[in-house]
């Protein structure tokens, strides 16, 4: 009995001394395992219980439990002290000086193209048009054939198309969306189709292999070229100012007949001639025309009953003109100093 009691006192003394000198939480855990673990010194004392008489075993067991409780109590006290010290050191290291100026949160800025597209969409939605989207990877049939541009047509060479296969390509215009909508046969149609298009152009101040177009289409009964002119007159006045005038020049597009290119009076000089319009008083804006009867037929619409007009404008072109940007490449440089001006 006396040997066990003495052994317990020695274990407790060594444990309490080690605990008081613990340098951290990890060191404390190592002491716990060495003293209280399954193979710890206190556990080894319990193995000697077989040499203790049955009537003395409860007393020895109480000695062991009391020693365990005292050791655990001291260990918890030291643990709390170490954790408090660590927290204090962390708070001191992470202290914030509230007198310092706050960090300025930089917010994003809308791109000139996005601003211009919203303005154009707002104008046409106000005239009763729908905004329709379509695939950028398109079939040759919709991009060319259904728009009255058959195989070996010169327009295919002019547009220098990015072909993926013989039948699949990156669309060169958003007109394929018009063909898809006409095929559905839900008439009348009043729509615009904005989107990204692709052509194999060299990058310079006015060209890019990837840019944006906005195509418009109206199909209904008794639609005339006068309706086209009235629509584009209204669009031009809303976009460039109420004093804006329009001028239509004959042109040729495979999918419209008759076709025209439209100019607007210079919104900087009022048509008098200036550096902006190169002294001409007019600025070319878009192409347009009456939908070719053969295009209507290929899309399942009777050209004797229905007529329509179409137009297409480059989004970058009107963004450049309205914002007086002299190089289209600036729109894609992502220079914050440039974008913050709009």
C-alpha cells in the first residue's frame, strides 16, 4: 500500500511540475498522453492493483482517481492561461488602426458597347420590336443559302468566313436569326437581333475579326419602303438627336431588293461639313432594303401576301461615332482610363 501511495505522489509531483513548465498547447497534450494516456504512468499504477488485497482496492482506486482529477484540473487551468495569452498576442498583432483612411472599393464600369446596345434596344422596344438572340456557331444554310447567297457566290469570298466544317461556321452576321424566326411562321414579325459576329479581317482602327451587329427585320402585309424609311428616320432621331436627317443611296445586298445604304446628317456640325464628317456633312451608318421575295419563299412565307424590310448596323460603328472614338481597338484594350470616360 505504502509503495503505491508513494508512487502516486511521485507521478503527481512530476506531472504538476511538467504542466507548470508547459510551453504551449502541443506540449501540454504530450504531458496528458504521457501521464493520463492508455500507456501513461498513471495507467501503469492500475496494473499493480492485482497485488493489492481486495479490501484495499477501493482505497487505492480512490487515490488514483483523486490524483487524476488534480492533474486534470491543473492541466485545464494552464491550458486556459496559454490560450488567453495566445489570444492576447493575436489581437495585438491584428490590431486595426481605425484612424487610417478606408480602402476605396473600385466598382466596375459599363462598356461603351453595352451602353450603346441598351440605348438601341430601348429605341426599338419602344417601337414594338422584340429582341431575339441566336447561336454564334451557325450552319452555312442559315448564314448564306437562306439569305439568297448560294454556293460560290462572291459574297462568301468577300466576307472571308471562319469555317469549322464545310457546313458549320462562325456566323458572319446576325441575319441567320432572322431566317430562323421566319421559318417558325409566326407572323407578323418585328424584331432586332444583336450579337457577336466573326470575319477574317485584319485588326486596324476600323476592323476586327470579332465585332457586333444589330440586324432588324419586319414582316407583315402591305409593308413598303416608306415604312423602312420612316422606321430608320425615327431611329436616327432618337439616337443622334431630333434634328438628324437621313439620306438613302442605292446599293446591292443579296437578301434585299431594292437595297440601300443610309447616311445621317452630321450630328456635330448639323450637315455643314466638319472634321468629324470629313467635310461632307453626312455620315454612313447602315445598310437596309426590302426583303428579297426569294428569301421569303425559302423561309416558307408567301411573298405575294407578305412583304418586309431588313436593316443592319454595326454596334461598334455607332458607339465610335457617337462617342467620337477614333480607333475601334480602344474598345477592346480594357484600359480603365479610357472606359471611365463613358
